[in-house]
């Protein structure tokens, strides 16, 4: 963050396209639009933008009380899933011109355009506007392929014929793009895919597109499936009761795997007295959903043909994910909501399709559901090339 003097200079610069001011947080929607516009950095400054909360339009402090709750609400705008791809922001309480001010620092996005609820915003002079088609094209061209994550990169040899385009139009577009924008959109399907980072200028699908809408994702990413095995015992050498290979596009894969889990979960009845009956599953389905969806989202698809493996023993379930911990996530903060994304476009797609409620919520929610159901806590084993999560059965 800049020094107080530098921030005060920006705060009072009424012509800057790097600065927004709000007297309060009365309309969080506008603040999110501002974050989106500054992250897109249409002028190409390559410098952070700043939003001052508690500052009037003329650059003078409004006297707003900058509480911890206000700072938390501002920080959560980064990961609540409304702004995609997820922006890089920092939030601080600063004393400027003798008054408390909340300062949001917004870094330029590495892979624009950034959209708030499917609509792209940009800063034009000191104003915020919805981006035109030409402005979105300029933002898209600014991406540098060599800096993009694997799921953003084009799958060499693939074409749009390898995608289920009806699935893209029917399920993804209505959830990813604001309805009024979609209704007035005259773009071709190729332009729509490109705008959402699912293809490049040559109409080559990205790896994420093949995972999310691919007719046969395994043809391009051989490890893009889940290997499920149910054993009659607690050792890997015990007899097999059931085994399946669960594959397909992202939506189909997740729903089929959920059906497999539901078929194998036993529910026990606990009768108290003569009228009260409480039912406790061996494993709460919500906890299993969060763990396996987390594995699909954060695994590595690059340089390996290994699937996500689910091994169901009598006493536990082990979910093995290729790829070690990524970025800022470590063994100490993994259950605290810490977030970083090896596959940011895939994470965005899971949010758009409704498989992620809020970024960073998954594992803390799984822990909470296990505790409520009476299961032991999650256990983790971290290796450089894999993560193993063990979910223990609820005691009888």
C-alpha cells in the first residue's frame, strides 16, 4: 500500500481514472462494479487502482466510522464469487487528513476481462461504464498466453466440434452473463466463447472448455475422471464390493459421482424414548460434496494421466487428488478459507454452474458438517505431487 501522503494525493485527484470515492458502503453493488473496472485497467496503466470508502466526491473525508465489520465486508468482495475471475485486492484502515478511511487497493488483472455478475465494467476518465464490445476485445487481446494457467491455454489440435455447444448455450451462458446483456448480445458463438476465455483467436478451445463442455474430456486430458472403488474391509487388498469409472463433462461428472455416493451412504436410526427418531448418515453428503468438488477444482491436469481416486473402506473414505498444495495455501491455513487457484477458469465455471457457493468455503463447511453429524475431523496427508483427504465414518 502507498504512503499516507501518496494516498491523500490520489484521494483528492478528481480527474484520475485510478480512483473511486464513496462516502459509505450504502450500495455494495457499486463498489463491486468499481473493483471490476479498476481490475480491468482499460487505459493500461499497469498500476493499482484505489477505492476510498468514507470519502465524499470532492475528496474530503465523510467522517464514516471504519469498523472491523466494514473491513470484513469489503475484503469478502474478493472471494464471494460475484466478480470473476477473482480480483486481487487488499483492504486497509488508514488515517487520511485526520479521519479514518477504508482503502481498497485493486491490482490490474492478469487475465482480463473481469466481470461483475456477467457484466464487464471499465474506467473511462473519472467515470465507470459498461464496456463496449470493442473495449472487451482490447482487454482480451491484452492477455499473454505464456503467463496464463494451464486451464486457460488452448488445447492444441482441438476444435469447437469437440465441445457440446448446446450445453454451453443452455446451461453456462444464462448463468455467466447478465440477462439483459445476453438478450441484446449480437455476438457469434465463437465470440461468446472467446469473451469468457474458453477459446482463443483461432477458435481453439481451452483446456477448461474441454473439461466443462467437452464431448469427451478424456480424449484430451486422460486423467479427467474419477476412479471409485468400494472395499469390504479396511485394507486395499480386501475384496471389492463396487467399482466405477465416473467421467464426462464437469456437470455430468459431478452429478454422477454424487449419485454413487448417495447409493453407498448408510443411514442409522437413533430412537430416544418411543416417539423421537433421529437419523444419522455414516457420512454427511454435504461434506463429501465439498471434499470431492475441491479435489476436482484444485487438482493438476497438466503433466499427469492420474485421476482423482475415491477409495471407500468400511471405516473411512480416502479422496486422493493429483497435485500438491498450490500458491498461498499451506497445511496450516487450508481449513481457514485460504484460497488460491491452480485452475482459476475451472473454479469460475464451478461457481457459475452452482457447484461452489463461495470461494474458500468448501473445506470449512465440510469440517462443520462432519462435526454436526458426529464424525471425526478431516485428516490430510500432503505430498509434493498429491493431496490425500481422509473422512472417517461416524461411530456406531
